[in-house]
C-alpha cells in the first residue's frame, strides 16, 4: 500500500476549510460622529450655552452690586472734571471698609434724605440682599443717581466766603479744577453724613440747597472715566 509523502495528518472531524477563521468574524466599527448628529447633540449644546450664560449673568450681577458699576454723567454740574455724557466706573467696595474722604467724587441716590433711598437692612446680609435687588431693579426704582464731590465729612464745619471754601476754619486747598462762584454760607456736617458740592459750583444742585448725604445713601466712589476713550483718566 503506497502512501503520498506530501500528505499530512488528517484534520480532526469538524474542523476544516468550512469553518471561519477568527479574522472572518464581522467587526463593529467605532461609533462615528454621525451617530451624535441629532437632536440629543443640539440639546446638549443648548444646555451648555444656557449654563454658561447663567453663570456669566450671576457674575455680572455680583460685580455690579459689590465691586464696580458703570454710571453716566447726567448733567454739567461736575464740569470741568466730568462732562455731561461721560461714563465713569464706580467703586462699590471701598466704602464697606472706610468712610468717604474730602475731595472724593461719590455717586448717591437722590433724594438722599429720604430713608427709602438708603441701603436697607440691619446687618451685612440684609444690606447685601438690598444691593443685589437694586442691581436687578427691584428696589430704589424711584431714586436718581447724583454725582458730586465731598467737601466735608462728619464733624466738619464747612464755610463759603465769597466763593472761597474753608473747612474747620482753614482754607481748603483743592487739588482739582472747579468753577468758582460768590456764594456764602456755613454748615455743620452731622456724623454719619457728608457734604457735597459740584465742581461747577454756579450750576450745581447740591448740599447747599437740600442738605447732607447720609452714608447709607451712597452707591460708591467714582474712580475713572472709561468712555469716551479720548477722556480716559482716573479721578
């Protein structure tokens, strides 16, 4: 009986050319971008933008309530320092830690002698809530923001002699430009208040007419002109 030397051992029954090799099994392709191009994807993008918008809005509200707030000059009463239409940045932090000083430019709610225009609340939390509500236009809706310069603080005696300003009997040497008038008068500034005047003294509606500004009516300290660019400067 002859054998073929080229023939190898017989393959076990059930295993042979008819069986698919491992590479012959169908493979699952990785998910393509097309599977995500549908309503679910756009819903996710919309939600992401909505969350970012809400975060930005909350940050903006907190910044305006507690850090800085823009303000437009409504009249020429502060010329030549500030012109009508100038935009200034108002620092809302400083007066949480100290009281205003002579020579500083402040923004306050008018009429400042109306308690409804004061920052409400007996503690820091309730006052903070009132400031937030103001930014959201929920409170102090009837008040108008005024901007003037502090010429006297609590306990000062302020006097005008033919337009010359004296504080506590001494001439006040201003380091800013102002328009002088020939007014006369004498005022005792109570504690917890400041006396203010416009730099354009002949054309300013200020403490000489309606009295002093309680500290709780003050919105903040004007620190810089930010618009127009040609007027950029600190105050």
